[in-house]
């Protein structure tokens, strides 16, 4: 269990319930679940138990050692690309702001 003594799977379910209660539409959005602190003793066994208990893929990382961070970055990019492909309404590109000419400076 985490240092706090909580159950990660129950914490995940509680967050999902709160999210659905707050906004059912938001609860249907894509998510990336990340298990951190994989450098701690016993983390691999806890990760296996967590993965069995939750209905989604879990990316395992250690912010301290960097383990899993490249995989997390790839997952984020992949998810963003998939979401962009699903975007039905293309957004017009933002126009750069118009630049005003610099105010003339007086010569002395």
C-alpha cells in the first residue's frame, strides 16, 4: 500500500465516482492512469494488484529514477493524436496578433 496506507484501487474508484458526479460528460473523456513511486520496495507487486483491480491500462513510472517516463510521454502524444483525429470540427488557425508600429522616439 502507499505510504498513506490507502488502497490505490479504491482511491481510483472514488475519484471516478466524484468525477462522474461532478460531470458525467467529463467522466467519459479519455484518461491516462499513472502509478508513480515505482522505485519503492514492493512497488511491482502493488502495481500488479492495482492493474488487476482497475478497468484501465496503467502506466508505471518513477519520477525519481525516470523509469517509465519515456513511455508516459509516448502515451500522452498518442492519446492527443487520437483525440485530434476524433475532433469533428476543425478549428480555424489562430491569427497572430497585429503588431502596431513602434512609437517614434524623439531625438535630442
